[in-house]
């Protein structure tokens, strides 16, 4: 495992440059008679770039430099004594240093945002993997509950109806014992493919337990959902094993139709049904 990533090396380099720049800034201030104001400028610019980004830091830097130039050029008597100059080596160094520190701080801001975005993307990918059944690649119980809640919210806002169905395979727990692991995996892949072929792309398919599958049918009546089960029924009643033998897998169908009038009650029943099979 790498102890140093490219991002960490880059961040270390930026921080090192900022430390050197801060030391150079302090040296410049020690040779100038700017007072407390000079020591407040750099932290203000750095914080603004770190928090709001490079554009904000550069904008603040240019604004402050313009203000200081106008102030010392026309308003402050200190310009007349020659203690502060903007067009000598010290003044130019001071200006360039502030702009460079704004850029360095802005790069740190960008790097941190990029790392955070990458972390969020990885978390989302992990969440997606967690929400998928590894044997069938159908969504699992957690995703089923999330999508069911989202579908109910959509129904409340926009009306219409949707249906939910369950397919419970009786004694499927013994299928692997009778026919072996290979036949068990073959059936799961086969059934998952057939489930996708029998449904629309907008229908959501889930494996919520070892022996139970669920389908959410958006904008669909219970009668229309039963048509999908009619397509699946022959596949289960005459399932062909790899050996060529046909077996009958008994199963139970359960249907729920959800509309605006009964959505809360029926959704609670659906959740209870899913919990009892998990």
C-alpha cells in the first residue's frame, strides 16, 4: 500500500511553498514600517483563498494592493517620508509575494475539493455495490425500501398509481442441496435474465431474500403487473436443469396496488411483507 499518494506529495509541496512564502513575507515586513496592518494582510488573503478558492483570494489581493497603493500614494504622509514605496524592488516583491500566496492557497483549496469529490464518488460506488445482491446483481432489500419510499413520494406529488409484486419460491433453500452449487448459480443467473426480459426497463427488480424476489411497477395497475408474472410462470413450472431434466418450482405471488388514497397503508403492508421474508 502506498504511504504517499500523488495528492499528498502535491499538498506537501504546496504547504512547503506557503511556509517559505510566509517567511519571506515576514522578512519584507521587518524591513518596512507598515505596522499591524501588514501582518494582517497575508493571513486574510490566505484564509480567503483556502475557504472560497483562488479567484476570491486573487480578487482580494488585487483589491487590497490597489487600496494600499491609493492610500500611500495620495492619502498617507508616510509615502512622503519614503518609508513605503510600490515601484521599488521591495514593493514589487511584496506585490508578487501576495499574488503567489493567493495562488498557492487557491491550489490547496482546489486539491482539497478534488479529494473530497473523489471520496464522495467512492462512497457512492460502495453504496451502490452494497445495495446489489452479489448472486443475481439485482437490487437488494435496502434499495427496495429506498425506491419504494421514493415511488410513494412521487405518487403523493404527482398522483397516479404503481404496483408491487413478490415472487416467493417455496423450498428454494433446498434447491442447492438437491442439485448442487453449480445448478443453483445457473438458476439464479437464468431467472435474473428472464426477469429482466419479462419486465420493462423502468420496472425495478429486487432480490429481497434468498427465496424471494420483488418488482416495483411505476404507473402500472395490479392487473398489468400480473401479466409479467404470467410470462414467468411457465419458466418456473417447467424449469430445465443442465442435465436436461425438467423440474417444477412451486411459488407464491403477492400483488399490491398503491394509489393516493391508500398509499400510506399499503406501503406499510409492503414493508412488513418484505421484512417478514428477509
